[in-house]
C-alpha cells in the first residue's frame, strides 16, 4: 500500500538516493516519489491518505467512504 502513496513534490528532496553498481561507475542521483517502507511516518501517512480519500469520495460513494473510515 505504501508504494501507492505519492510524496508531495516539495518533500521529494528528503528521499534522495545515490547509487552505483560498481565503484568505477559515476554516482547516479534518484528521488523517491512514493512513500518508502521503514520511514517513521509511513504508517501514519498511509492511513491519513485513506482517510482523505474517504472524505473526498463520501458524496459519490458514501458506503465505501464509511467502511474506509473505520
């Protein structure tokens, strides 16, 4: 589920990776755009995202929103 939660653009700089397959290669820079497993806030943000989705869809899908909020 975490990989389905997109990180706000202004927060992607806090999730940067440096990578190279061998010591001879130059470093490659990556920004993670999705919520990462193991971060302290991952569970909170995943639950908060579901709650927000339920709030946004409560008029179109009231039964699903109620179940999701529980």
